[in-house]
């Protein structure tokens, strides 16, 4: 067997790129979402999100620093509470990754369709998912190189867009921004506008949890740096893009072009070339978010499979050290959901929203439990109690806000969540379920089994009764060949295990020793028939046959003789039904 390669350990840039592509891709949609719900105050909502994310840096740093294993919220709860609670977090995280992969891949191909008008979006989405499945199967080291390239190009595109927007404002002033600020406040009041804007903007930090799901693949000390880097990117670019959008475009135009806001901005501040560049960047960074999902789900599923929540066949590794079966199964799930929804992924957005925010809340709860139940466990940093409670409250607030904004999301979420958690619960309780199944089988099959046993015994008794019937062969100096024919006939034609061979001699005579010896040989030759040899003295007559029949309780028709010669003194019919055998 070829030795398995050691798994590569990722540095700061690679680790930040894998998780950063997911969280930084949020600027493509979160600024527009914040404007739709908070209007001119969208950039403030996004700054508040940056503050909340700053609090979560300490929370993730403490939990993962104390428990540096793949699994994120699952790992945190597994080591502080029950396996059932941890499995809830795992199910939510899996749903979040699944929704992220499908939505990001589909949106990437939708952006590409703007460049390649005849692109078949569904087939292209499947192709993109397959490409990143292949990259993960090849190995995390190779896939990280792709992630780095995408991340650097994305940050460069954002810097370029922001710079040209800045030049545009320098030349044209803040007239548009002032006009937007003069519009009525969304939802009638500033607090409500900020509340709903914040709730929608919290989607901008999805992907922050990804780094915790592959921490074992990272070099020592890299994880907290990935948290810092993601926080910096989100806190700078998301509010900045929202502010610049409000400064160069009317709110009505932002709302009508929410799906391609950055491209519209690029076209406004510098022309079609920048819009084209931003579209290319959108394709790449959304593709990077797909890679993040594959890497994150591989780390999470590997962890929960090691804990026997999922079948162990998923842990098989290839020569590159990657758990390729996890990637294949995840790919198949994503494709099936894409085909079921036929590319209409609005429903999955609800799954994504609730699942992601629930995972963040559960991670915070895991931090509380870690402080209370594992307070002596060493950790490189600690979050403060006040900041921890504020962070959890903020996530719960965002969750409530999203449910209020989109009440249908909750019903759609349950449609996906219930089957997922049901599968996890089945795996957690499979021993009890198997025992229940055994009881049911016994309940239904025991009566059948008793019937079969009784039938088996009854049939065996019947067979034994049939075979216990003895047969008799009267011989008079037959040679061994003749006797062999008799035994062959008995074995092939009669149901018996016993045969009496009887010789009737005149007084003073008896069988020769050679004849007895021949019978012994035949007895050994046919072990299925017990042969008893009996010597009688007297005369072979019909009366003797009748007497022996009564004495041995053997019907006369079960008695045989050889064909008599013409000197035999009795007609055959006088023998009472004795059968001829040879």
C-alpha cells in the first residue's frame, strides 16, 4: 500500500483566503440589502455589524484556543454540554454550508451570464461545484492556492472600485449623498431603520465561522490572525462600499439594481471596463465562497464522523490525505438541491440566514458553557462576560429581525432542518432504535418461529416414524451379489432404516461363517440401513411368515423373498402378500 501523504498545514494567507472569500464576498449583496432596509443609514448599520464581529473575535479566539479541533460550534458544545446539543449545532452548520455553496455557485454563474449571455446557468453551476469538489479531493494545499489568487484579486478589485469612487466624489461632490439623506427615514424612525438594516447586514459576516471548522489544517498561531484579518476586511469594505454607493447612486437606483450593485457603481464612476472587472471579480469571489464551503464542511463532517454521528465510510482518505468521500457526498447533495429548486434559490436564502445566525448564537452559548464548566482549561485569550452577552444578544436580535422581515423563511428553514436533524438523531440513537427493531422482529416472528420449530419437529417425527418401519428379507443361501441387489432396492425404493435378513434352516444347520462375514461387509457398505441377521430353525411356510409378522409387528407386504423356483412347495398367493424383490 502506498504511504499516505502528511496533510499540509496552512499559513496565515492561505487560511485567511479560504474563509475570507466567503465573508468578503458579502459586499456584493450586503450593502444593497442594508440600503433597502436602512436607507441612507445603511453604512451605520454595517459599522455596527463590524463592532459585533469584533466581539466575536474574542469569543472564537477563546473557544477554539481552548479546544483547537475542527468542528466550530459543534466542537464547542460537544466539550461543554451534551452530544445532542452539539449535533444541533452540527446540523445547522451543515445546512449553512450547503446553502452557501449552492447560492454562491449559482450567483457566480448568474454574474458570468452577464458576460457570456448564452451560458446555461444550471449546468454551469453544477460544473463549478464539480471543479471545487475536485480541488478539495486533490488536497487542501492545492485548493488554498486557488483561494489565495481569488482573495488577492477580490481585494484589489475592491480597492480599485473604492479609489475610482473616491475620485468621482472628489470631482462631483456629495450632492447625491445629501439628496439621499434628505429622503424620509425607512420604517418611520431611525432606531427601526438601524434595527432592520443591522438584521439584514448581519448576513455580511457569514463565513466568519469557517476558519474554526478547519483549524486543525492551520499552522500554530494562525487561527486568531484569520479572525483579525476577516474582521478588518468586513469592517472596512462593507460600510465603505455602502457609503460610496449612497454617495454616487440614488437609493431608488441602488434598490432596483441590488443584485449587481457593485457593477453599476463601477460603470457610474469609471465606465464599462470597471463594471466588467467587478463582474469578473464577483464570479471569482463567489466561486471562492463555494471552495470555503467544501473545505469547511470537510473539516466539520470529518470531526462529527470521528464521533460516530455519521457513518465511518466517510473517513476514507486518498493518497493526498483528503477525505474525498465527504466532498463527493456534499457535491451530490448540493446538485440535488439545485435541481429540486430549479435554480430558484430564494427559499435557500432563508435556510442560509437562520442557520448561519443560529450557529453564531450557539457558538456564543458554547463560550458561556466553556467559562462555567471548563474554567480551568488553558486558553490563549478570554472574552469578557459583558461583551459575550452583548454579542449573543446582537445575533439573536438579527435573527428575530430577519424572521420579521421574511416570515416565510422560518417555514422553509424547517423544511430543510427537520430532515437533517432527524438523520442526526437517528445516528445518535441508532443502538436504541436497533434494539427496538429487534423487539418488533421478535414480536412478529416469535409466533412464526415457534410454528416453524413445531412443524420441523413434527415432520422429523413423521420421517422417523416412516423410517422406523422394519422390512424383512428371507434368504436361502443367497450370494453376496444377490444380497447387494436387495439392499440397493431397499435403499432406493423403501423408506426405512432397518432390515432383518432371515434364514430358515432345518434343525442342525446354520449359516456359514463366510456368509455372515459377507453380511457384515454389506452392513458397513450401507450405513444408512441397519442390518440384523436372524437364523431360525424349522420350515419356511406361510404359517411361519404369519407368525413372524405378528410377533415383529411387521406387515407381510413389507417382507420380501427372491423369486422361487418351480420346486417351491407353496403357490405365491398362499404366502399372504410377500413381495418378490429379485
